[in-house]
C-alpha cells in the first residue's frame, strides 16, 4: 500500500475543517437569516445560499491562490538562483498567482452587494 501524498492529506484536512466549520456556521446563518432585513425581499433560503456562495468564493480562491503561489514561488526561487536577472519576470508570475485570491474576493463582494 502506497503512502498518501502530503498534498492529498492536506486537502483532506482542509475539507474536514471546512465541513466542521459549515456544521457550526449553518445554524448561525439560519438564525441570522431569520433576523435578516425584510427590505431585501429575499426568502431566507436565498439569503443563506448567497452567504454560502460568497464564503465559498473567498475560501476556495484563497486556497487555489495559496497552492499556486507555493508552486510558482518554489519554481521562481529555483530559477532566480540560476539567473538573478529574471527577478522582475518571476515577480509577475507570482503576482498573477496571487491575483486569484483577489478575483475571489471581488466575486464575493459582488454577491454580497446583490444580497443587500
């Protein structure tokens, strides 16, 4: 039997943490949606799903950006050790990987603005 790779073990740990967090936050979201302003005109289920979508957009994009920065950053450090003049170009690649988290945050802000 092969050992489980560290990446798969880390993903399983994150999935378990997200499941535990969801189990804790769903009752809180239900209570918050019952007290949600009626001016929005949304049913409580739509409010809950909107909050869930906003949180998933932020969380998953942050996880993806972290993974991308880890891979790109390691490769950039390796390339930088060989050719120091590539610093500017490598910084652009790391910045592009970080942009994934910014896009997720923008999407969650748009979702929350739509709910209000």
